[in-house]
């Protein structure tokens, strides 16, 4: 043993200041790096360590040899004075039960650079996930993990995990100046280590633990731990998709979306969830076969409560571990792209849950949320609202949007609950909200955030898409920011969905009263770039299934739903259908069960699915159905006023030189024979879709293959045709020259 280990003090040095030692032992020391580790001491160096449970300790370094450390108060505190700074050292600790080695984390310097500090403090970092959270990294010649978390009002922050027996006294972190960021490097850790942050709040009280807000991997309930992720490869194999994505996601491209809850689309035979790789092998081929161009996932960011469907997320940077690891999710993305399918993330920046391990009062104060519940609490969902007047919170959310698009190659973000962000009085009574600085109800901070988010996302990569779920008449949701809009690429047409469902749920005998609900959507169809959604929101909370909403017996339900889908696919706007609706699920959707796949053994449900498959095929192949989805020149009414007959007819157009398509609908409970319709062009009109075809479970009525126009003016057109329309049906006719 080196004799220097017997040195207990030098030049009057005392190993520990009693007050500092007491604060460390009680877990209340706010600056552990000023006390622990190596520090200059007169003409030598003093090294202090905190090793709970140890009764003896030896410092081991190449230039000092093995040096016995002096215990202080027999509570796990040790120190030693050395004539020179030890090179990289371990500490061999022991007690009556055995020995263990510690690579002292307090011998390492800071990790964050000055530019990171500056950008974090300014709230403009741009790649927050690279500096906050947990990362495997080499630091000062050693490998391990870097941890960093924003908690500006905490008195002390420690990283805790299996690696330190969840003891918050052992690894208190370093506070980086005015940034409010705490950091530490822990050598020797490997991927998969579970961790949280133990925080001593600003207002006293017992310390509490929080999951990492920027954790890129997380653990499911009940522990809800953050997980140190493996290092990710940048070797993506989707170059062909990325090179063609711009063409696939243009306003004039066919975009047909299959909305999916990953955990209940299909289950394994033993009832467990399919993982990401199993979904890649089953869901993606199904989507390709059905002809959808995109999958939209209900939120897959980590969330504690299954019944929230992901909309109450506590891990905004982590793909949920319900279905596998981040690497598994990346494999799913690659499989989508290899199959020519885009992937949309349902993204939730509007609110977050109050779960104790989450963001609520993260450092003991209202850090991410507003302090005043009139601004910071959602009464509808028992959730908290992000405080978008804080630049750090804006930075957190802005970078998260960019993170999913860049790091996981996702193709679009569908932003949830935008209406709740835009209005300060959303779902509030008088006196329950605070006006903006001008006295109005508009949420100026949210407007600015959404505009900045869209500008940043599209500025970084114009081939991606953003979509807003916005249920009001807010103007310019999908208008560019420089024109005064919010800057989204698309807006969900919630009004169209609610109006048309009201009509479809009505008995055909009384539909004439609601006839305008089917045509009203055309009054504003081109005011935004619309997606027509038949989403999960319409088949939950006692609303029943779409099949159940349709009036009549089984044949009538089938006919109604087929005609409705054909109406939707012929209507201007991109398409979205929630899983199970493509084959007419009977029951209301529940996240606890897989879809009712057994229904496909019946001809009516297989027929409905065949129709949806063909609707998608026509939508992709016929330019008239998609090229002008968002432009008025793509639509012409033929007849929208035949309320008593329940008839609608219009023409869709593509670019010059493409063939127009006539779409005809009979929503009455009786057929119409010999019905004359004006057409814009002379020639042959070939029937390309008939929802009553036998292939779709219908009776095969009105199978008129080709109809030649006649020079008889009708509906303001110089030419007309005569058609037969089965009850509750849709027929499409494609123009062909003589």
C-alpha cells in the first residue's frame, strides 16, 4: 500500500466541511461537483467520495498507486489528500458483505458545450434530443452514459436507477449555469439501463422521481422508467422512398390513409399485442393489398394508460415499448417505405397528463404547464396545457416534431386537438379563462407556435406533410404562414364528417330534410386543403360503429355504407378511414380487443372490403379523382338539389387531357329508372363502379356497361345520358371519346 494513503490531512486540510457533508448525506447538496471528486488543495489535491454502505475504500490510479481513503463519520463518506492530481481512477469499496469497484463520476468535466448552453438558454437549440436525455457516449477517454435534464427550479437533481440502487444521494448532477440544465456522465453504463431523475423541489418537501422528458426509450407501466437506448445506426435502407416522397405527397397526388391503433388492429393467438416487426409482416401487406397510400398511427409516443390510446403521452420522444424497442419501430418504418406506404404520426402538443412521473410540476413548480389553471388545465381531459410563452417549452415541442421526421423518417404529422390550442375559452365558461393581451379569445402563443412549427418542418424538408385536426372555422389553417395562415399542409374536414354522418344515419324516408348536409361541404371544399376523415372518434364513447349507424336491416346497412364510401371517394379531398370500417365492423371499437376479423367470412363484409379496395384503386388510377382534390376546377355539380329523390350527381376533372368522371348517387330507399343526367361532353360514358355489383355483395342491378350521350340539353349541359339507379347506390361513369 502506498504510504500516501495514511495521510489524513495536510496544511490544516479537513476532509469534509461538516455542513457540506450533512447536506450531501441528506440529499440536499445543490453543487456536488464542488465537493466530490478531485480538487486542488494547497500544494496538493484532495479527493472526496460518497459510497453509501461502504466501510472502507481505496483509490486506485496509475500515477498514485493504491491509496487508502479516510472515512468521515462512518456514513459512506471518504477522502484522501494527494500530492498530485490522480489520473483516471477507480475506487475499490468494501463492507462485511464484499467488495465492489466504482468509477467515480465526479472526476469528469462538463459534457455540454458552450454553444449548447447558449442555445438551450435561448430556447433555439434545434436538436434538443442530442443534448438532453440519456446517451451512450465516450467522454474524456471513457465510455458510459451522459444524462441531462432541464429542471431550473430544483434544489438538487440526481439520476437514479438499478445501477445505484435508486439512491438519490449517490449521483447528484451538475447544474449548468443559467440554462437550468443538470448533467452528469456515468462511466460503464450500457444500453438497457433503467433510470429516472430524483428531484428535490424548489419549495422543500420530500424528493420525488420523474421520468426523463427527452427519453428516447421508455418502459411500460407500472414502473414507467426511462431506458438508456442503444446507439442507433444511420444506415437507412429507404433511399428509393425518400427520393420519391415529394411526388407521393403533393396536393395533386392520391392520398388515402388507413388510421390504425397498433395494439388492437390484430392480436396474436394468445391475445398479446403484435410487436412492430410482426406488424411489419402483417399490417403493411394488408394496407398494400387494400390500396391505401399511408398508415396513420394513433399516438405511439410512450403513455401510461392504455385507454388514452396514446393521446395522454408522458414520453414524447420515445416510441411506446408496448410493441418493441426504438430499433424495432425504425424497422417498421423501413418496411412501410419498402412497400411504398407512407407513415403518419398522430402528434399531441396540445396537452399532457397529470401522472406523477410525467411533466406535471416537473421540478416542483409549474415548469411545462401554466401556473393558472384558467390557462393551464383542460377540464375535458383532466390534462395540463403546455406553457407556450416559455421559450424552453416551445423548443421542447418544436424539436420533438423535427425529431420524429428526421430521426425516424416519418412522412407526416397529424396534429391533435388544434382547436383546443387556438382558443383560450375552449370548453370553458365565462370567468374560467383569461383573455389575451388584446382582450380576445385567440391564443396568440399557440398560433405563433403552430406557425413556427410548420415553417420549421416544411423549411427543413418540403416533402413531408403536416395535418391539423381542427374542428372550427378558423380561417387559413392550411394557408401558408406568409399569407397569414397557420401553415399546415392539410386540415381534417370535421364539418363534412359530422354533416354527412347525420344524413347517413337518417332513415331514407326522411333524408330529404337533411339533403343539404351532403352538399353543403362543397360550399367550402376548397377553402382549405382538406382530408375527409371517418376516424376513430366516430366509433367510440357510445357512438357505435359506422355499420351500426346505418339504418335498416343487414342488406340496407351494407348498401348505405357502400354508397357512403363511394360518395366520400368521389368527393374532393384526401381520404381517411379508421381500421375495421373497411369491412363494416359491427361493434364499437375498443382498444382492448382486436378487430372483428371473423366478419370477413360473410359475403356482405367481404364485399364491402372489396369495394374499398377498388375505391382506392380507382382513386390512384383515375386522375380526375385526385389531381384537383384541393382546387375548384376539379369539380362541377350536375344535380345537387334533388332532395325528394335523394339523388346527387357531379363531375370530377383532372388536368387537361385526362378523362372526366361522372359520379351518381341515389340515397333513397327506392330505385330510379330512366333518370336523365346532363353531361359535359359528348361520347361514351363507361360505368367503372357500381356499388350494387355482385362482387361487392350487391344484387348486380343496373349493370349498364356503356351509355352513349344524346344531344338533349339537361342540367345546363348540351348533352345528357339516361341511367338506372338502384336504391342506396353509387355509380361512376368515365367519359370516353366516340
